[in-house]
């Protein structure tokens, strides 16, 4: 017999001569015996509707029950327990349920154990759709209470009936909850997420008390906003001074601040029904535009600010929104200024605002249309502009003019938006004029201060011979321009 050839290495073979030729017979490879675990891979699913103490017991009970059932079956092996705390009316917000379906698609289980049909789902459509998906994956579902597998004969009929009953029960419960909320609102009672409600703490018997430390932040927000601070600048100040949100965070957003300014509860009144559930099955909430009743509860909660302050803030939000889209509104404009003269230095040639740029290592101000169109307005050196501001502020201080304020209308919740905007404009004018009063009552400025430009001046323009400054409080100051060097 010849030496073994490499191609036959590790395998038994024999050779024989037949019809004058050598025939090699290679024996099949001997495979090691593999002991397969033929036990059924079982996943369990548990669900409770809400995160409450009583249902937490049910949640734990479902998981414990699943473990006991699987342990009683020697042919079953537990792979994982999926558990949700969510409504059974749809699967959108059931994270664990959806993970389980995806795992079944990857053939990670043979069987799913559920305590009852209602725990699997309360929507007929969702229940049957999910079962069909699992069936295509080769995964069955066992409903323990009903003692029924999803592939049993007539299972679809039974499931349709029982899921329909569960769905009807959920709709009935939802209707009862809405009715309860309606009667509660009619009785002047209400509820809120106290854990994130800045300024208040929950007291005994569903009452609330003011959290004075947090209330300081609320009052600060309303005060600064009505004094003319932009939302962006207000967020910066809140973070710089360490104020905390309702969730305890030190990060503030314009949306969060706007939500506080829009919350009528801070004025002591409560409105219930601003949103409602339009589709119980899909859990879709919509803003109430007259579709369902609203419940206004006057003096339903201790007030942190007075009603006039809240309504002025509401009007100021509307006023700034209108101004943003180009509408003409009463009162001074409010800008988030990155530089001292942004939105106040206007071109005498075309009326556009000047922008700050750096040229030859120095900052200058150039008309927007000179940069982007055909305006020929001169370029202004920032040092010259700062010196002119200081001269104008000193001249105004020396004059000590009388700064008058305009009467602000007393508002009520019945005022239309137009009247709120008008009142907010007058209030904004008074707030800016009040800044000038404080300036005039202080010390005479000897050096340029950016706050003069940012907080006291409404408009700047110029000619070849002079600067023209319009201060808040309707005070105009003209300063001669110095000869160019």
C-alpha cells in the first residue's frame, strides 16, 4: 500500500485494483455525537397598566407566576422575562413587548408564556396581528389562565371574543376615568405632576403649598422677562446664578422658560381640559380648541405672582412673537444681542442695521447692504462709536431730564390678545424708561460701559457732522462727530 496522500489526511481509506486501475475508497468522516438540548425555549411576558403600588404587586406576581409555571415543566427552559408597565390598548409604547417580537423574529424562543389574554393585549387588532407575526416566526403563545395555545383550533375565534371583551373593558375604564376627571374639575379639584411643578409642593389631602425657595426662581423669571430681557439671555442668567428647573436641572431652555411664563397656575387660577385624549386606543392627546369643555377654577391654588403680572407676561410673549414675524407692535424691540450695537446702529443711507466685523486687526461696523448690496455708507470704527456713546450718556446725565411713564391698563382674563399686546407694549416702554431713571439716579459715567448701549439706547444713526442717539424714555441726544484722524 502506498503512503497516505495529504488529501486523505485524517480519514480512513483503502485501495483495490480493478480492471487494471487503482481505486481508492475514502471512508466517511466520523462525527462526534452532539447532544442537543431538546427542551422548549420559553420566554415570558408580563404587563401592568400603570406604575402604582397595587399594580406593582400584580407586576411582581406575574413574573413570579411565570417562573413557577416554567419550573414545573421539565421540558421548558426560561430564556427571558419581558415586562412592561404600559397600556395594553396598543403596542407603540410597550418597549419590552416590541423587543420580544424582534427576538422571536430572530428565532430566540419557541414559546411565549403569558398569564392571560388581557396581559398580552387589549386591542383585538393588535393582539391578532402580533400572534400572526409570531406564528410566521414559528413561535407559539400559551395563555395560562385560559389554558390555551395560540395554534389551537378555533383559537382565533376565542381570542377575538376575549380580546374584544378586554378592549371593551379598557374603553369602559377610560370613559369612567374621564367622567371622574370631569366631576373632579366641576368640584374645583385638580391634579398636577408635583415632582416637576416648579414653585409648589404637595401637602395633605391633595392641597398644595408654595415652595418659597423655588418661588423665588419663578418670580425672577417673570420680573426679568417683563423688564425686557430676551429669553436666551434669561436662560443664561438662570444658569449663571444656579437656579434649578422643576426637575432639579441647572440647564435652562427657552421652551422651559416660555412654559413657566405661560402657566396660569402661577397667578392662582387653574384651567383644566387644555388638552384631551382624542383617540383612546392610540392614546393621542390634542389641544382643546373648543372640542370638549374647559374648566376654569379661579383662585384654585396659592398665587406666586399676581394676575396682572401673568397677563402682562402673556401679552409680552404675544408681542414678541408678532414682532418676530414683522408685525408693527407697541413698545421697544427686545433682542438677544451678541454685540453692543447689534440691531440699534442704523444706516443713514438705506436704513439697514450695521454688522460688526474685524478689519486689519480692529473691530468696525459696516452696513449690511454695503456688505451684501450696493449701499455706500461709511464704515464706523468701534472705538469712535464707544466714545460717542459715553459723550451722549454724560450729556444726558448732566441734563437730568424728567422721565415719565405711561399708565398701563388693568387687565383681566377676559381681555382679547390685542389688548394684552397693547398693555404689554406700554409696560415694556415703562420698564426700559425705568432703566434710564436708575442710570440718572446713579453716578456720572466716566468710562464707556457696554450696558449703556445694551440697556439704555434704542436707536443710533449719524450724519457727517453728528451722532443721533435715541434713549429709552423718548430722550434724544445729539453729539458732534470728531474730525477723522
